[in-house]
C-alpha cells in the first residue's frame, strides 16, 4: 500500500466521524450573536467543509447534501436552495467542457502539443525539451482541464525519458530512471505546468470560474470581471509561475548530458503519425477560436470606446461570456465531418462524457451554500469574527495575504476546487463587511489554490506523474514548498494588489 493511499484511508475514516460529530456539537451548543437559521447553517457548513476536505463520500455528493439538509431543517425553501445549480456560470463551464472534449476526441490537443515540441529550436537539448514540454502543458491546460492535459502529456514525457535511457545504454551507461534527477524534474514539470496553465483563463481550472460565480452571487456591487480582464492578469501570473517553476526544477534536477540522441526524432515521428489536418480538427479549431474571439471582444471594445460605451453594453447583452462558451460547444454538434453520412465533429455520446458533471455539481453546491451564508447573514458574523482576530481594521495587504496562504494550505490537503468552495464565501463576505473590495482577495484565492505542488493528493496532475515511480515524495515536497513560497509572495500577492486593481479600475 502506498503512502498516499494510507493517508487517504485515514482521512476518509476520521472525516466520516468528525463531520457529523462537530456538526452536532455546533448544533446543540449555544453561540452568541447567531439566530436559529444562522446557527443551523453553521452546523451544516461545518459538516460540508469537513467532508469536502476529508472526502468520506465523493465531493459532488457532499455538495448536494448541503443544500438538501438546509431545506430539510427549514433554513431556506427548496427553490432558493437549489437555484444556484442553474447559474449562468455553470453553462460557461459546460461549454468549455464541450470544446475541450472536441479538442481531445479529434486530436487537436495532441497536434498543438507535438507542434510545440517539434519546433526546430527545441532539437535534442535537454534544457529546451524541459522548457518545451512545460510550455505545451501550460498552454493546453489554459483551455482544457489540467487532468486531461496531464494524462495526454504524461506518455509523451515517458517516451522522452525512454529515449534518454536507450541513448545512454547505447553509449555503455545504464541508468535507473527511478533514481535519475532529470526524470524527476521532467515529471514534476509536466505536473506543475498543467496546474500553472490553468490560471490563464476563467475556464482553465474550476477555482477560477467558481470564484467569478461567488463574486456575482455574494458581491454584485463589486466591479465586474470579464473574460478578457482575467486573461490579462492570468497571463502575467502564468508566465511568472512558469519561470519560477523552471528555475527551481532545473536547479534541483538538471540533466547530466548536453544532448539526447533520438529525442528530436522521437518527437518528429509522433508528430508525423498525426498525419494531415482532418476536417474534424479544422472544425474544432474554428469553434474554439470563435469562442475565444467572442470572449475577448468586449475587452478590446472597452479599451477602444470605454467600458460604459453603448457598443460594449449591446455586445454583452446579446453575446455574454456564458453564451460564447455554449456557441462554441454546440457548434461541434452541427459542423459536419462527412456530408454524406451526416457525421458531425462531436457526437452526443462523446460530448456528454466530456462534461465533468461532478465538477458542475460541486460548483452549484458551493454557490448554494455561499449564497445561503450571505442571505442569512452568517458570512457577516464570520467576517466580524475574522476582523476582530485581525485587530479591527486590517490592511488590504494583510487581508489578502491571510486568505492566499489559507487557500494554498487547504489546496495542499484536498481538492483545490473544494478548497475554493470552502474559503471563498468567507473571504468575500469578510471583505464586504470590512469595506474592502472583494475582487483582489477573490482572484488571489483562485490563483493561490492552483499552487498545490507539495503532495500527490494536492492535484490530479501531481497524482498522475507520481504514479510513474520517478518522483520521491520528499523531492515533490521540497520543490513544492519552494515554488509555493515564491509563487505566493513574489507573484500572487503583487499581481492581486497591483495588476488586478489596475485592470478592474479600483
């Protein structure tokens, strides 16, 4: 039994016991300053939070359990408890899932990845291969899930390492990849770059879109964050995170050869095996680019005419970001591959399998619980408690730093999606009660929860590459701590406090 599976078993077991126990303790204990609805919601939230972190049952099941219990005990009526599951943000996510599935089914993702890896500047240099693999992972995961990207890039990385092993064996040197520094570094770069790329767009990773949903639900008075706005600071943060990850990993796990004979041929051979561009790939690229154009057009129009111009308002009225995702995704079911047979670019079965229903349920459940915290006033009570702990009127720097570190810590212990669902309502509610704009802390939380680099359980990409057997757990923890530290203090907090505030005009 592996170390992480033992940890998971204990986490599930103790969580199953502690969740109901702590919820019952809160339910029956008098708490000053709370009315009955707030008190009961706090008890249910404690159960949901503990089960999100420890996962004794699947996270989406817990996300449905929370609103169900709230209706059962009379906190809110049925319609109010579950209306968040119909949030427009869910359809932004759904459209993004369909586009991503089209890219995967039709091989567009591999064509992009091998296209980057086969560029002439990469050649057979270990350092350039290291960078190119990371860039390919990063750019792909900006638009499709980091799990799918890692699953796609993992065998490519394994093939490159096998080419290294064969090259050295031909030169009379046998190496054990499980104890080879460069193999560890390349595997970690694959995982970390997949997580880093997710910060680029709102649909790149669930925490981004969940945070935007919370901002709309809990802080409607806050400045609106557009797709284009997110991409501005997302691009800066992504590049900065990647630079830090590259230097840390290359310093810790350098190659001991100057050239990898056969590596370039390996990449070229697999790139050629993809053949010519198919009609399905061209159709998928068209649908994807159309969605991207619709997403970024309002930002460009705002730069030209101003954010309050009539043309910007009309564009957002008829082509909101959520609709852009659905247009791109639905087009795949209409764009034909074969006119004679009527075959479309994406089949219904493939499309439905491509939608991560569990993530959508988690998103809806998180919004529902957060919304109830807001409407019942529980978030205000929690915010006042945090304000007292911080000394009355904390600075924005201290406030953002506290929640960024908390979000990062939680993401190392559990799913980053669950971490955001847990901490976001508290952060946004507290910011509103303190009179601080909730946008910087919301963005900071989304970015910081994408930095779960220390443990195999932190993110699916970490778990995928850890399964290779080439990564000692101590090496992942050490490199993860260093990148997390620099990522939070040198990138996340400055980006949030400077660039985000500049972009949204605060």
